[in-house]
C-alpha cells in the first residue's frame, strides 16, 4: 500500500476543497447589477452601499480590482489635466511628471489604501469602533472607486475650460481638489458604516484634522530640510 500516495491524494483533495471555497465572482455581478448602478447607489447613500458591499463578502482580488480600476481613472484624469493645462513650473518636464504619475497611481496610491484602512481601525478603536480590517478595507477601496468618476469629471471640466479659453484660475485646478474632496466624503461615510459609528460628520471631522495635521507636519519637515 502506498501510504505516501494516499497522503498526497488527500492533501490534493484538501487543496481543491480550500480553493473551491474562495469566491471568484462578485455576488452583485451574478445578480445582474452593474457597477454603474452601484456607484449611483453609493452617491445616493454611501453608508448603505458600503454595508451592501461588506455583506457580499468580496474577495481580496475583487477589492484590489476596484482599487486598481480607480487608479487607472485617477492616472488618466491627472495626465489629461497635465496635458491640456500644464502648470507653468512643469514646462518641458511633462514626460517625467507623467512617468512619476504611473508610480504614484499604481503603487503609492494602492499601498495608501491598505495603510489608510489599518489607520482607520487603529484610530476608531478608542472611540468604540467595532469593524475589522477587512470591513474597513471594503469601505476604503469602495470609497476610492466611487469617487474616481468625480476625478474624471474634474478632468473634463479642465478640458472644457481650455477649449473655451478659460483655463486660467481655479478651473484649471479642478481635478486637484474635486477628487480628494469627494474621496474624503465617501471615505468618511464608508468608515463610519464599517466601524459602526452613528454619525458620519464626526468621522469626517476627525479625518480632516488628521489630514491637516499630516500636511502641516510634512510642510514643516520640508521647511526644516530646506533650511
């Protein structure tokens, strides 16, 4: 009797069993609902939309797909803005900025989502947060995805402004503040739902304080290094 062969067969069967348990399709896709419908749902009620996504138990691959798709939209929107209305300080260095944008969009930005989810869990615990890192990742990745069309809208506004001869001023900078504002709003609502907080505005206030504090610290550090 080949005991080694039996063990290998059993291990192979166990591996097949474990792989069979990994979902490779989004339940909402199997139900026939498109992502466009779900984005509209999120714009109407981000908290309900986030809870619906969490309850569907998407796989890590599905979450990463959402993040990478939002990265694509982010990169194309920013690149279009730089091409049609390049800031004066860029000049002939536009190809370098576009190349840096690829790294920023697909590596730094995606990594930031994981870090942001972990930070949200850590900060929420002292205030009674009950959500897991997985649930918070769902909220963060979903917020990135549903805010991506707003980023594209900002780029479209820039293109129209250039076409109409009004590229000067705040219209040319639309993608640079419209997208982050939308992401911050959807992120706050999603994290509030994932962590079980009743009020979204409190999460939004804490998020704003943290972002301003980090930005001020980064500027201070840059000033100290430049001195």
